[in-house]
């Protein structure tokens, strides 16, 4: 099954739908203004320069669009026509890109997808505002189509949105506190790391799955199980990102060298496992390098060598596979047999084995 082809096809549809709600250039006919017309003036030039332009400069850099693809695959696996749900599938994707824009500011990153971060191009003020706008603009499809959705479903979808947005902030708080030394990161266990990932990276996948399941008439048990499955994909996706940060040449080229997570002092599963099993000298040296927040590639390579020495990269790979397989088993018995179901399973496997 060619998952890359499926992703490419869905990405084109998703981008076209995003443009429907967040146009490259706002006019008085934009959906936003039809739903919420201004009282005094449209200020189109300001909105286009400070919202539309930075958002589309960022979106045009690409990205896998896997969260909305997951959304549509779940609708299909539940026996629905995915084309009927595309407008709602953009919700987690726009939010995701907004979080990246804000994360780059919080991490003082230089590059994103091979180009200078948005705040480096447009300034902090515009990047923060545009990133925040991306948390709310994707709710426009829900407002525009509210008459087509039952009040109960609509209330549940909004509830999912609020819960997951809170979780995003909790996950980011944990991640930032650990790599800034505000909390004792050197004594972290796997459960703490997994909870941070579940909040930070798992949450938008979980949002996509649960929203899709609610809109596609799944019962409460299946909504929760699909949410858990998607969360596992999100967590495993993060683990694969952490692995690629240390091992992928293509990843390194786009981000400015191997081991950007080392520069940020991040406590990944790879780091946590190494600190748990390493000899005292190696453990102390790895902590020392992480706390330097160094961009020196020689030092980053030294840290990577310590992690490789203790098999931590392979450990993370196995861990990622395991959590997805376990959560899939729970979903598998509740979904009817179909080609869409097989696609969903193949899709999950692809995301955790990808090379970039």
C-alpha cells in the first residue's frame, strides 16, 4: 500500500480546503467576514500582511499533513465518505502549524523545514499573533456548517477541542520546564516523558481521531479507543522525530546539523534511557553537554555517541512500535473489516518507520 501517495493526494485536498477558510489574500467576501463582519472597517492590507502572508509562507513549506489524513481515514474506516468531512479535517492541521510557529520562538530556533523560522522573517510580534490566530481560525468550518451537525455532536466536538488545547499547553510547559532546568529533568522516568508526549505531540492526533469519530457517528467506547490509538501514533511519531534528529542526514540538513534536541537540552526517551542505564562518567558527561545548550557539532556528536553506546536509539524504535501495536489491537476488534481499516493500520506503521 503506497502511503506516501495517499499522503500526497490528501495534502493537496487539505491545502485547498485550508485556503477556503484562510485565504492567501483576504477580501470582503472571505468566510471569516461573512460569519463575523467588522463593525467599522475591513483593514484588509493589515490582515493580509500580518496574518495571511506569514501563515501561507509557513504552510507552503510543506509538511506531511498526516493528522488530517488520519482524520479522513478514520471517517472512511467508519463507513463514511471522507469527502464529506474534509472541511473539519483541517482543524488539527492548522493548529499544529500554529504550535510550530510558537514553538520556534520558545526554542529560539533558527530553521524550520529548511527556511528561517517565521519570527526571524516577520518579527516576534507578527509570528506570535499569527501562530495564536491559527489556534482559532480552524474553528470556522464548525461555525459555517453548524446547521449540518446536531447540537449534541457540535457540543462534543467543541469539548474535545478545549480539552486538547489545554493538554497542548500542559505538554509544552513540561517540555520547556525540563530543558530550561526549572524542574529536575535528570531524574525523569519514562512515564513522565510519555505523559509530556501524550500532551504535546499526541494531543492533536487524538483531537483529529476523536473529532472524526464523533462526526462519523462512532459510539463512546470507539471514540475513546480511536483517540488512544491516535495518541500512540503521535507519541511514536515524536519518538521517530527524536531518532531522526540524531541519525538522518536529510533531517540534519533541514534543521542545521545533527542533534538540535541536544542544543535545546531536551530530555527525549533516548536521553532518559541512556541516563538510566549509563555508567556514572558517561551519565554525567551527557548531562553536562545537554546543560550547555551547545551548537558545537563536535560536542553534539559526542553526546550522540554516548547514547548509541547504550543502545538507546534502538530502544526508542522498539518502544514506538510497541505502543502503536498495542493500541491498534484495541481498535482492530471494534472496527468492521474493510480496505479502509487496513489502510489505517498501514498508515500508522508508515509514520513510525519513516526516514524523514
